[in-house]
């Protein structure tokens, strides 16, 4: 009898321990008692499947937390217009040789800072000086010819008064004076031109800035108008980009923009300076120029930059998180919980704002729809789904029940 009683007591203890295990699972599994009940139901289903292959597995509803299920919200989404291009320096000048000759010296090189009016080099001006002397001699000759023509004309006037010469002869002498006067004027103009060229033979910086490139070396024979130096003023830079014709109407001169410049971690502030009056025939885009102050000269011409103009939104739009939208075969969709089951709904998207992480839904949703706010794998349309309502008091009660059952089981085994 004692042996039989011991076996019965052992069976009762085993049953209690199994109950404690279920209670422990109920209190500790994520999702609370309902989650544990689902796990127990699933385990029971698996056990029945092992004993009988003909038995069907019960469908376990999917549970989502309140944070995983969202409702569409109405909010304003600012629009972004982006365009890119290299930075350019609008204040760029090329120093040229005004006269031909041998380059004697060039005192600056790439990277040298120069100021307006600074002498940068010298050219051998012997040839230009000889031309100035030649033009001076021509002026003296023209002066002499004019003086002779005037004396002849004065003599002819006296002879005409005494009727020793005809009127035609007098007119011819007057024309000779006018011709000599014109020849003198031409010679004087030619002399002035040569003097200007001689003066311009000294190489003077046209603007203040930095030497970007040298095009000649001392000792070279230069031709007139040959390039010597390229000087760039980088205190003010510009970005010239292109914007589509469907977007340019929303831009205007003076609009502030943010530029991401390669090599810089932080964005740089600029503003739209000019907008082209017409579109390019080939690209159907319109040029937009952004002005970028660069007083500290930390930026350089030629750096690549991305400009972003933010346009305020005056309309409240129905939006969902960007992560809630998936795509299948090019069709955007979201997952909903409708009447306790999952449903996939095709949607039409509008404006998108990456800063707030939301996207506009034009068609496919209502303001009270329950939307899964993130992407989940292996979802099946029509599967049962519920939204979990977490309750800390219920979870505490479950833990207390587990502790009581465990204590009773221990007493019985003793």
C-alpha cells in the first residue's frame, strides 16, 4: 500500500511541476499570458501532430505591439530640390602680353597671392621702343610737310589777289594744307598707340587674387596677346547647376540653400543668385546659379558640390512611415490589420521627406487604417492578426501564481 501511495503522490507531483512549467512560461514569455497560451497551444498542436499525422495544426494569430501598428497622420512635408556641379570663381582674369618680345622675368608662380596693380614680370621692349622712335620721326616729318603746305598756300593767296594765278590753283593749295594736317593727325595717333603698347609692356596684375596657372617661362619669345598667367579671386564662389522645367517655377532669386561640398563634413550656406531666362534646347533644363561666400578661402574652385533647396509645404498630407511601404513588381503597398486579419493594400505615393522619415500616400489608405509601421517577412494575406495591449498588472499576477504553484509542489514532494 505504501508503495502504491508513493507512486500516486509522485504522479501528482509531476503534474504539478508541469503546471508550474506552463505557469513559468506564461509569466516570462514576451507578450504576457496570451503569448504563453499561444506557445502552449502550438506545442500541443505539435504533439498531436506527432501522435497523428492526420490531425491539423491550429492557426496561431500573429500579435503585433502597439508600437508596430500605426495610423496615418496628416502633416506638412517640405519639398527638396537638388542639383549639383563644380564650384567656379566668377572673378577670374588672364594676364596677356600686350606686345611681342622676350619674357625676361616672371616673379610669381602657382599659388602666389597678388594684388591689383602689382608688377609681376618684365618683357624685353627693345622692339617696341624702336617703333615708338619710328612713329616720332613720322610725326616730325608730317609737321614739316604741314608747315611747307601752309607757306605755299599763303603765297598763292597773295598771287591770287594780284590775279597772277587762277582760283583753281588756289583751291589746290588749300587742299594740300588740309591733306598735310590729316597726315600729321594720323602720325600722332600712331605714335600714341605705340606709346600705350610700350607702357603696357610691363606685366601688371589686373585683379587681386591667387595665381592659378602659369602659361609661359622666362626666356620665351612672346607674341602679342599671348597668355602668361591666370589669376583667380576665390573670396566669392558660384555653383552653376541645372534644374528641370517642372521644378524651376518654385525657385526664386535670394532663396537660401544648403550645399554639401566634397571634403567638408558640415554643409555650407548659400543663396540663389540668378536663374536663366530660358531652357537649354537639348536638355530642357534651366540654369540656376548659387552664390557662395568664401571669405576664409577654405573652399577652392573646382570642388564638386550638391545644393539642396528646401521649399515649405502649405498643405497637410496623409503620411505613413517610409519603412511601412514595400514594393512588389514595381507596385508600392502597405500591410493593414482589417477585421482581425492581415491585408495587403496597394498605395500611390506622393511627396517624400527623408528628414522626418515619412512619405505621402495619395491613394489606398484612410485616416483610421491600422498600418504595420515596419517591414515584416513572410506575411500572408488573410492570416489572423491582433494588436497586443501590454498590461504590467496582468504580468505581475501571472508571476505570483507561478510562485504559489511552485511552493505547493515542493511541499507535496516533501
